[in-house]
């Protein structure tokens, strides 16, 4: 588990077979969890940008990955 700055979020690896990450999620300080995020990368990497309000990442995300980003954040109001 990786705990982010000021414990605002954690990245949790739920299942690892020694070669591939089969399941991982992000959760906020309230315990709200994302769905399994391993399926998009086929378990080959963990890649995440957190903070929709961040000016340096929001523009990039809004242009290229709006549906994917909104899917990740659905149900996680504290990250919106």
C-alpha cells in the first residue's frame, strides 16, 4: 500500500501473482474505493493521476481521457 500526501488517498494492490498486478484500487481518506483498475493496463503497470482540480493535469485529462477519468472518480466525491 502507498499512502499519499497527508493521507488524502492510498493506492492498494489487491492481487499480485509475481508477474502481473491482477487487482488494485485507490481509496480516499473516507474509505471510498475505486473499482479494480488493473484491467485497463492488463496488469502491466500502475498509472494514476489524482486531482481533477489540478491545473497541470486537468487540462490534459479533459482533452484526452474525460470518460476514463470520470469513470474512475464515479462514486468518489472527495476526489471531484
